[in-house]
C-alpha cells in the first residue's frame, strides 16, 4: 500500500464552538479540503473536464468518529487514504492527528458523475485515466 497523502490545517477561531473546541461539522470541511489537496497532487479535482466532459464527484456518504478534541490554533495533520476504487465511486479514509495523536477518523464516498448543461448529474464509470491515478495511490 502506498504511503498516505498528508496535508496540514490550522484550526481557526471560527471553527470552534462556545466550549472552544472544533465544532464537529468542521471535520467534514477539513476532509473535503484534504481531498481537494490530495486530488490536486494527482492533477485531478472534484470538479474537472476530462475528454470534453465536465465531471464531478458528489458525496454519497460521509462519516466521522471523534476521539479527542482539537482547539483554536492547533495544527492538524490529515492523512488521506484511498480505501476503495469502485466502478463508479471512490472511498477515502481520513485520519486526523494533533501532535502525533490520532484524534478523529472519517470516511467519504463520492460518485463519479457527468455534469450536464442543465447542471444535472448522471452517474458514470470512473474514466480509465482517472481510475489509474486513484488506483496507483492505493498501492506501492
């Protein structure tokens, strides 16, 4: 298995709740941001043109389990692991670390869709060129 992609994020004051800890919903934003960074490292995106088609990867599932709190000004390291590449979808696992300690785990599944001119979505198979990059990120 390939080493996970890693990115960092600093917790902003606006990310915290009245107790001074990161509001749970912000971990979903952090996962999406880490996914965008990861895909960018592969010259891909969650919204891109591929062979003349506008493609997107809308989420079909998202979960997060919280183990320890994060607070204002903490630096979080986020590992992105390609867990599964299916015919039409991809699943990522996210691990959040603060000072080397695992504080949360998340998962996102996203479907590959063609975005139509009317801004509709049509589920399609992941194109071979995109699939190859995602699968290469799974294995050494």
